[in-house]
């Protein structure tokens, strides 16, 4: 005696198709708000800029490679070394963050912070 399958192959395909479509349609779409820097809010070198250098740049930019971005040396190395100039968008520091291998080392929000700090006069605050 032959047993019949309780559901036919075409019916099974339809069920799987609609189940897959329902699963895909139910996925949430995530929207992320892009962080921006308020240009009116002072950017502080000691608490906002130096930590970027310490966590992202000091591995290479220490005493043996200019500019020296170690804490205690970075401000002088950048300002006296000609890396920080106005207009901020064309300063060596900022343009280096946007090109070549350097662009991968900082987040967009960190680049914005550095640009705003330069625009605000690159103070040692």
C-alpha cells in the first residue's frame, strides 16, 4: 500500500515561498542618525583631541615619526610644525586624515572634531 504525502510539492513550495517572504518583510530596518559637531561648542584639546591621537595615532606618530602625537608633545608638534593652519579644510593635519592609509584610523566624528578644533583656532585648552 502506497501512502500519499499529506501535502503536494507545489503546495509545499508555495508555503515555503510565502513563509520566506514574510520573514524577510518582517525584518526591521535600522536608521542611524549621523553624529555632528556643534561648531559653536568649544572643542577642547586636552579632553577631546588628544584622546583621538592617543588611541589612534601614537602607535606610529611617536618620537621617531613626525608629528610626535604623544601626550605632552602633540600640541607643540602640530602648531609649530605647520600641521595646523587656516583654512582648516586645507591644513596638513586635516587633509592627512582624509587620504591614504590615514583615513581608516579615525571615525568621521573624530575627523569633524579635529576640523572644528582647527577652525576654532587650535587652542591648547
